[in-house]
């Protein structure tokens, strides 16, 4: 099992490729960066954890979306999006999708 993400650009109706991601988990005094990646041509990133195992903790996934919109020659409202989520059962796969537009976004627990 593990962790994955997928970004769809809802305004263009296509995956958002080339978006840099940073994964962090909570520690006593804040956040610890534990992984990073870039979305592929299908807007997916499956390598955030690397060789690490998913743990029961709180994670933060940061999507650096300003460069993506700049490459589309669009001005976006949000320079980045951070999604904070809890993993209660690390034996289950956690998929964190992002539906993205220049002036808004939404997320949900995927499969």
C-alpha cells in the first residue's frame, strides 16, 4: 500500500503535469519533510514516500502550482495548495487527488 496523488486541471480538462510536490509529516515542533516528487504527464505522482512506509500520523502534501499556471500563461490565485490529512490505518492505500483551476481547487479521499 502507500500514498499517491493525481492533479486534474478542471479548466483545461486535462492532467496537470510537471507540478512539484513536497510531503511532510508532523513532528513535536512542526513539520518534517520526508518526500518530494513531480507529477508525470498523466498528472500523477506515486513516489512520494520513496522506500519509506506509510505511518499512522498527520501528513501535509504541498503542491507548488504557481509555476504550473505560469507555464500555461495564466495568473493563478493560489501560489501553492497544502492538503493536511490523517492516516489512521497505514495498511490502506491513501490517494489524495487535487482538482485544480486558476482560481479554485477541491480535494477528496480517492481510491
